[in-house]
C-alpha cells in the first residue's frame, strides 16, 4: 500500500456537524439513562419498587414517591452541574410544597443527576434572575426545605457548591461519597454569602464557616465529616445502600413525633436571619467583576499575581 505523500485529509464541515450532533445525542441518551437508573435504584429503598409521579411533570427536576412514602427528588440539569436557575427554583419550591402536604410521603431524598450534586447558582442565568423578581428566590426554597415537616437526606456525590452546599446544610442528614466535596466560594466572585450564613453556621459552626466562607476553599469529604457538614461517608458504589439503610431507620419513627422534633430543632438551633437577608441587594462592583472573571475563566482584578 502506497503512503499518501504529504497529504492530510481534512473532514468536511458536514461530517464535523454530523459528528458533533451524534456526540450531543449520545450525551443526552446517557443522561436519560442515568435518570432512569437513579429512579430505578429506588428499589433499594422500597422492595415493592412501585413509584408514583407527582401531580405535574417537571423539566429541571424529577420527583417520584414509593408506596412506603420515600420521595426521591433529582436535580436534573447535569449539563450545568445541576446549577439552579429560576425554573429549577420554582420547580423545587412547588415540589417541596407538594411533598409537605402529602401525608403519604414520609421522607425525602435529594440527589443530583450526573457528576455533581449541585453547582450552586447558574451564573449564565444570573442576568435574567436579576432582571426579574418573579418566582421563588433561593431563600424561599431553602426555607421550604429546612421547614419540611418530614426527614430529609442529601445524597452527595461530586460537588455541592455555594447554594448547593446550602441545600445539603438544610437537609437533616447528609451522606457523602469519598469523592464528594463542598465549597462556599461566593467571596471569590465578589459576593458575601451573608444570606446563607445562618444555615452554614448551624451546620458547621462559626469557626469553620469563617475559614471556608472567607477562603472559598474546597472542603473534601473527610473534612466535611469532621466539621459536621456531612454525617456519614461511603464509597460511591455504596451510596444507594447507605441511603436505603438510613431511610429505613427513619421509617421506624412515628411521623407526628418526628414532625414535632424537627420543628423544635429548627426553632431552637437556627441563628436569627440577619435583617439584610430579606432585602434585595444591589450588585456591587466586586460582584460584577467577579462574575465577569468567572465567565471569562480568568483571575479577578483583586487577585495579585505571583511575585
């Protein structure tokens, strides 16, 4: 066979477009299968494995409830690391309200589809969020989750970042894999997480929050366990069995007694919300620069270069 002399065969634009389309379709199929697999894993939580859908379909989350009353809430924006936008906040708020009102639901498990639990606020959607005040805000969702009159379990694999870490902090029990990590990185994009401070202080203590809130460092799973942000660690393949074991333990408790205890815990242990938490905050120059640097994948202006 004769070699081509110096000729490089470039693919046609049409073949490149076809290849990229096939890649996108492949990713979409894999994520669809991932959601189906996660919902299928509910058989570990409930041997009957006969689930019911919620009243209305969702687009950014998925919710199913087993006959034993175990609800699974899946954050389903894997292409964005399950970062929340306005649509997801609205759907989470509605789902939590429905679960709170459903007497047959005994507990809720929150988890993410794909590589991460939740990457926090979707900064690509942030301009739209700033322009519109309609719909529930992040604090509304966190309050609904924190006050849900049923036990909640966060099953964390991958990253729980910013608001994602706050979601985990609002859950009664956090089970994390060895590969999980948490982060409170708001100051790195020019914003102070004052509104979330009471939740983090309650979950991890003021000293730990001061360090990780001011540095924005990643909190690896063993450190999260040490400071109280996570209750139990397990290998990634054991996450479903670990959650199933805890869920079964919770089902032994009387629903009314659990509801009363949780209400007392929230009332007695939550620091008061700061007055500024309920006030709309104008975006500072630092926040504008921080978000721009994040989008442009560069260091912000306040970070000094190495000497």
